[in-house]
């Protein structure tokens, strides 16, 4: 390879690394949960293939993110300081939780435990650096339009910790009762975060509305956050005996059904908004990175429905989840194919491209 070609290759790699924004982990979130949905639907080979892609994607993105943090610290600080985009950093936490849970299902307890530890290690500082700093910042409070569906990733990340506590307890690293207590605590915190963000998003929509240029994909995370709340409750119900849960079982079941109904109610509204954006406003259909923010909630809804139906003995909800697996898998396949084609025909994105490229 001649020096000019080596220089071009290094520049391309640097651009790719610099373009690895935190929300890139939505690829792992979506692929991991679709793998879980396929496994629950009795498709072990398709599930294993998706799991391999999710695991490989996580390794690549984690390595690229580490290099980016070391080589371009100003970019990372800018991500954390931007109210409109900083909550996407919780995508890493969610990716750890979703991938760890799927690995635990296949018996990879050690790898799952490492991911659980990484999720907690990331969630603690991120909760201070992102929502914590916004709450105490007085000079430059966020604009009302900075509030978006991306903020629900904080709730998704928090519920990922509840799921992580269940699979760590199932692996025997902590006892059942402490594991259940940690899981219920994280689950309850996730519900509180969800409700707070819902109030803020409702105020934002009432004051500023959602115009043609505002993307729809982040608001699908509202449905995904409701669905992962259902999944976390189902995991706690499934992995804990009556003695460990006690009187909490009816409350967990009732809350899970309420959140499942909320997620179900959001689906037609989100589909209508997305369809109107492309049909009514004639927006072109093309690959965008935040499409994974739609695939993830679709897969999460299917998985959560099946697991809640089994854990709470509600066959109708389980059947709904079984039907939802295939639209989620189709959405994943289309988005993955579009991403692959997009990467093949254009250079790696430069810093800032991902946040400007929205649907």
C-alpha cells in the first residue's frame, strides 16, 4: 500500500471512530432484543445468528468508543453537555443489559455478569453527568425543544439494571432475596424516571408541538421504555419464587399489565405519525441511524409480551407477543440491510453527522 493510500485508510478509520456516537449502541439494543424474541418464539438458529451479530457489534462499538473517548475527548464532553442528545449515552447501559440477558439465557453467566457490572458502572456516573447536571444547571437551562423521546433512554437504562439483577441472581453470584430487592428497587426507580420524563415530554409537546422537521424515531423509545418496564417485571416474576416476592407479586403483575396496555396504545399513534411524515409530507425513505430506535421498541414489545404472558399466566398477551415477533424481525432485517448498503456506498460519517441525520 502506497503512503497516500495508507493515509486515506487512516483518515477513514479516524472518521469512523469519531462518528461512533453513544446512540450507535442502539444497533446492539435492537439486535439483542430481536434475538431474544426469536428465541422465545422457537427460532433458535435465527436467534443465535442475531446474537452473534449483537455481540460482534458490541465489541466493535465498545472498542471504537473507548478510542474515541481517548483521542477526541472534546467530542465526548460535547455529547454529555448537549441536552438534546446527552441521554443517548444511556444506550450503552441498555445494550449491556439486553445483551447480558440474552447471553445469560444461553448459559454464559460470566460474560453476562461482566456486562451487568459494566451497565452499573456506566449508569451511576451518567445519571449524574446527564440528568443530574441538567437539574442543577441554572445559567443555561435546557430549551423546551431540547426535550425529546431520547430522554426515555434514561428509563430504559434504569430498567436494564433491574433485568441485570435478575440474571445475576439466577447465575448464583448473589442470593435470591437480595437480588429480588435490587431488581425491584431498580424497577421502581425506572418507573419513577419514566413518569418524570413523560411529564416533561408532555409539556414539550403541549408548548412546542412536534413539527415536520422533528424526528419521530426518538418517540418510539417511549413505547420501548414502557415495554422494558414490562419485561423487567416479568423477569422478576419468572425468576423469583413466592417466598422471595411475597406481597409484591400482585403489584408487579398489575403494574406490568398497565405498562403493557400503555405500550400497546402508543403503537398505532407512533405508526400514524411515522406514516404521515413519509406519506403526507413526502419525506424520502432512506437509511438513518435512529431507525434502530424504532426496531428496538418493536423487539422489546414482542419479548416483553411473551414473557409477561408466561410469567403472569395471561395467554392473550403471550399470543400478541408471538405475533409481534415477525414484524420486529422484518424491521430488523430491513434496517440491517439498509445500514449495510449505506456503509458500502458512502464514506464513514464524520463527527456530528449522526445527530444531524434524523427521521
